[in-house]
């Protein structure tokens, strides 16, 4: 199962204990489903007896089953009063006019999102109906696809109330609310109360960050080693060139000592060379003496080029 699938499976099992929270989640499920009208539902009276029929269509059976459960628990509607779609597609049908009127009034209420717990439930329902999240081992991407701009604005406001800075993009006539920062995705999972998925995401994120940090450190150390080896090779070449010069004999003993030590220990660091000196000197002292030798080598090379 994909990571997004495991998140939805966890959210499917979570049902709010309060009626207002169940209403908020139900409103999101209906609003984000693929029905033709504003709330994703319509009333058909094509029967000869003019019996009303409310049809809710969904993209997958999981969402249809969650919607069925919420309707039954929230409105105390008899399960026998709710039918499945005749063609086997994910969806449910209500026939009782009172049930239909009660459901439409409830999910269209303007007071659904006033409480923090209800906003959590609404976000959970929206994600179940139209959301996805990538595997944290591969990338960080959380999104909910909205059919209308108003839906996207509602989601962004809800996330903002939980200090989640979500963004919006238009993709093929759909408004997509998305998050690409790992820490914000963790917070979104927490808001929806997908706590198991949150822990899995965090574990993957920590391991990924540790691997990236280790790779950066290894790359940095490799680069530093390369620079050190390159500098040591250049210093060795300069010292050999200076030793062939008549001026070498008149150089101070300290510089001669560093020259001998560098030739004897080409892989040693400046600190190690300084500790081998008698008396010991610091890194700056070693660097100063090697610089003197390098300057003499450059002068000798300049003289040679000029003579030619």
C-alpha cells in the first residue's frame, strides 16, 4: 500500500465523537466528491410517483463507505433507507424527503467551521475525498484537489488557522492546495489526527535528513582532503625547486626544517608538521615558512622564464 493509501486508511477509521465534527467531515466529503451540483448532490424526481432521490457519487468506495457511516451515525437514519448505486459505482442513494432535506441543510450550514475540532474534521474529509501525499522517502508533497476556487480558499483559511502556510495552483481547471515543506506536512497530518502516519513520516524525514547531512559532510571532507593533497604536492614541488637554488643554504634553519619535514611526511597536515618541529610551532608558523619557500620557487621560475 502506498503512503497516501495508509494515511487514508487511518483517517477512514477515525470518526469524530461530536455531532458537529461529524457534520463538518461529512460536508467536506460531499463537497469534494464528483457530483454535478454545488454540494456534489442532486435531487431526482423522475419516478412516476415523484419520489425524491438524492444521489451522492464518489471516486472510490472508501469515501462512499465513510459517508454512509457518518450519515447513519449523525442523523440516525435507518441503514435500509440508504441504497447503493445500481451500476455498482461508489455512491449512495437516499429516498426519504425528510432525510434529504435534513442532510442538505446540515452540510450547507455556515457555522460548521467555527470550532477548531470541526476544522480538523473538515480537513480530514477533504483529504479523504480529494487528497494525496507523496512517500516521504522520495519527496515532500501534500495536496488536495478542489473543483472550485471557494473550496481552495476555505482549505487555505483552515490551514492558516493551524499555522500551516499552504499554497494554491491552477492545474487543468482545478484549484490545487498544496504543501511542499516536510515540517508543514507533519503538522497537516497532526491536524487531521493521522498520528500513526505522522510518526512514519517523521521517522522517514529524520533518516532522510541524516543521510543528506552525512553526504554533505563526506563531500565536504573529500573536497578538503583533495585540497590538502593538492597543496602538499605543490609544496613538495616548490621545496625541490628551492633546494636546487644556491640561496637554499643561506635560508634560516626553521625554513630548512619545514622543507625537510614536508618532503619526509607529504601527507601530514600543517598542525602535524608544526608538532614535529624543534621547537614546535603553530599552524600559522608552518604556513608562513612554506609560503617563503613557495615565493622563492616562484621567483626562480620567473627568472628561468625571463632567461629564455
